[in-house]
C-alpha cells in the first residue's frame, strides 16, 4: 500500500462543496493572521504556504489526498522528538516551538481527513493559529485578518450545520440550477452574522468592566533584541543595531509646554567603561518608591551624589508616552526629568538617574512625565569648580585600562584655549561634530575601538562619539557618563503625537557641574533625514495613527479608560442634547416673530416687490462670479487699463492653447524656460515673442506690450 493514496472524489452536494471551500479559507485566514506577525521563520512560511496551495489546487480539481493513519501516527511520534530539539536548540522559545507544532498538525490533518471530526479539528486548529497570532502581536494587521477570520468562520459553521442536516435528511436540498443563488444567499447570511457578531462584541468589549491583565501573553510577545540595547551592560554597537530598525518604539503626546526640536528621551546611563563595554557594575539603587498613578518626584531623589546647592527645577514640559510591546522596563523620560507617574506599583530610581519598573511582571505600556527643558548654560558657563562628591569621582572619573596616550593629548589640544570646564566640554563636542563622520556600518573587532575611531577610521555611529567625548572629558578631570535613549521624533498631525522609532535610538553625554548638576552634550553630527515620497510618508502616518488608536483603545483598554470614555460620552451626549434643544427653541421663536411681523403686510400691491426680493436673494450667490467674469472680460478687451493683471490673464489663455496641443508648462519652469522647451521652431518663435511682451507688461507695467498680447494670442490660435 502506498504511503499516500489519491483517488477521484465521490459526488458531493452543493452544501458540501461550499463547506469545504469555507473551511479551507478559514485555515488560510488563520495562517495569514499568524504570518502577519512577522515572527514566523522563512522555512515554516514556505512549507505551510506550499501545503495550503496544494490543498487549494486539489479542491479546485475535485480531488482528495489522504495520508494513511499509520503514516500520520509515525509522523506525529517523530515530531515529538523534533519538538524537543526545536524547544531546546532551534527556536529556544516555548511559543515558537508550540506554533511550529500547531502548523505541523494542521499540514498533516488537511491531508488525512477521514472522518467528520477531522474537519472539526481543522477548524479548531485555525482558531489556535489566530490565538498564537494574538500572543505574538497585537497590531492592526491582526485586526484586519481577524475580521476576515470571523467572516469565514461564520460561513464555515453555517454551512457545516446545513451539511449535517442535508446528510441526515438524505436529500439534495439545493438543485444545481440554483447553485449560484445559494452561494450568494449563504455568503450574505454569513456576512450579516459576522457583522452583527463583531458589533455586539464591540459593545460588550467597551461596556463590561475590564481590568488590566498584563503579564503572561505580553511577555511572550516581547522583543528581546530591543531590551538588550538598553541594559546595564552594553557593548559598543548595541545602539547601532537598534538604529537600523524603522519600527515604532513609543508614541509621545505633549500635554503642556513645547517639545524642543532635538529632545532627548533619556533611558539608561552608564558610568564604567573598560575600553569595549559600558556598564554599571555596582548597581547601587538610590531609591525604590511606590507609584500607583501618583507622581514620583525624580529630582529630589535622583542622585545620591548631587551637592546640596543644586538649583531646583521647574516643569516646563508635560507629556504622555504609550510604549509599543518591546518588553521594556525602562521609563524613557525627556531631559531633564522632574516627575513621572503611571499605573505601576513601584519604580527604581538609580544613582545614574535611570527610572525602571520594579516588579518583573508586565512591561511598561503607558506613563506620563514632566521635564525641565530650560537651557542650563547661563548657570554653568563659567564653571571651574571641582567640588565633586567622593562617590561621583569614583564612578564618573575612571578611565579604561591601557588608555591610548594620544587620547589625553588630543583632549588637551582641543581645549587649549578654553577657560572653563563648560567651554572645554563645548570645544570637545564641536571638535567631534566637525572632524569625524557618521555611519551606521559597524567596524571590525579592533583592539582599541576608541583610538581606532578617533585617529584611524574617523567615522562611526553615536556610541563612538558619546564614548569618545566622555573619556576625553574624564582625562581633563570632568565627571561624565554615557546615556542611551532616543532623540527627536516624527510628528503625526493626524493624532497629534510624536513617533519614536528604532532608528531614533541615540547615545549622548552628560557632564557634571557642581553649580547645576548634570548637563547634556551631544557630539554626534546631525544626520540628514531619510528620503521618502509624500504619498508613502502620508500613508505611513495614517497607518501609524490607526495603530496608535488600536493599541490605546483595544490592547491597553482597561477600567480607567472605560471611566474616561464613559465620562466623555456622557458629557458629549449631554452637551449635544442641550445644544439641540437650545437651537430648536431659538429657531422656533424666530419663525414665530417673522410670521407675526408679516401678518397683514402682504397684499396684492407688494407681492411684486416680494417676488423681486426673492429672485434677488436667489441670484445673490451668483453675483460675485458674474462680476469676476465681467471684470475679466473687460480687462481682456482693454488690457491697457491694468497691464499686469491683463498680461497674466492672456498668458494663462496662451498656456491652455499650448496644453491642448500637448505642450504643458511644469510648475518648475519659468516662462522663458517653457518657451525654450518647445520643439517646433515656428511655434517656439511665436511663444518667445508672446513671452517677451508678457513679461514687460506683467513686471514693468507696459501698456503697449499689454495691448499687443490679444493680437499675438490670435496669431497663436490661428496657426495649427
């Protein structure tokens, strides 16, 4: 007996064919939802897609391929061995290995259907694929595929019941002549049921009390590559890898104040450098503070090493951040952060100023913050103080072992003319910006990355610029550290938020001045914005706004948002009702007053006057257009009255004639350039003459040239 038996399919009813097609589409929609997460490997995508296409081909040809049961048993036993290898060696992830197992079972099952229960198993497997997609992502692509899945699910289960009833009755319920009508009716019923189900589900979703579940599923779908770039131990190149991604990381909405154009979103600071890697080996914690949606004062607790006389800060910027599911426990805060609040139990404020979520359950999704964006330079411009706390000297003045002697020499050379620590820092910042280039290409494995960057390669990404400036400052006795976070953001006017993407990841430097505290410096040169067409950029903004709405009101929808939504709907309904009532009463009273004033005033004598007034009112909207047409015609006939305006009108008419002949002037062309671009010599000569008179009339106000334009226009029209 062969491993795979292929036979001609026995005659089936119309309901049977419709059910088989609907079940096939249900499997396709489940797989599309899973493939839309972009988390499947290429081999799984190719194999499963090929299996589904083969199954679709068999359905079209009316064939069936059945793998014998003893073969499926052998394949299943072998896959359990592969599952262990997949979990421990290949995927090294429970979710990925389980998704692979679901796909394997589906592929085996679609080619081994022998009983009705096997068809039900396939429907369940399609649902498991959608469930896996919900674990791996929660974006708008999933919303689209889920809606299609709901439609095909309705069609599948309706036709499944019709198929069962048809078999039990042992009759053909639908004649072949009515097959198309049956299909249309069944699709319509399935569509209406799907729409009704989704509508009721939406109402239930928004009305029933919801609590934030967080945790398990969100953690399974997190992006660990992003987290690795913002840890307490980062090698040179970690941020550079994140910068090569265009995926959104967070969305920022300004609540009050103005967002600076080059705003820094501070993530984690790093103080110890061994020549290749930045770290915070001591992991000292300044404070663990409860939050529970209560603002936490960051400046008062922020640094154990801040001197007592550091000036107080004020809140010049308020903002709200919605994080994408990147698995981050770090609060990215605008420099200089003052307060932060969110629906979390505790936060940890480190000595380096980093703020992280204390518990290890769900990652951060939404929070609010306040920052001081005032310029600190007036307070530190003349700073030469070295009154540093002992802990600060230990953590932020250390140099890597075996430092290249050229680096301290370069620092002294750059700052030879500076007379304060602040001007020394600005001199180093300016030197790195002007004399070294920016690139995202990661260098090779060099023995001394900083020396190679400063004296040989002379180009790199932000981590190399920030690391170089921090070490140059330390050789001069100025405490410094590297900060990893994000810079800037793209404004989306559709939902008034700023989009922070992976490519906005950035490293910069903070230097300490006793008169103020930590001050930000950015030695990385500015990078030109990436080109993009207006259409594609605008479409991307629409998609991002839709994605933000989906995450805000679906993925992160909880009881607090229910209360806010209910209050907004109640207030809006109350205002609408009051406004409608006020408008109706006002209009009704105005109508009564007009009727009373007109009572007895209308007679046969003044009906003519009323009719004339009515006609005048009807004609009123057309009067401006008629007046403009009259004025234009008058100018065209008497161009000497207004040479400049009439010249523009005649030139416009000439361009219309040329356009009808296939010669169109582009917005970028000047009149002279347009005339020179005409290939026909005779036509070009006439247009050149017309252009000369037009320009003298248009820009010099020459009445004689304006009077020549109608004649030249007629000559152009006459010559074909």
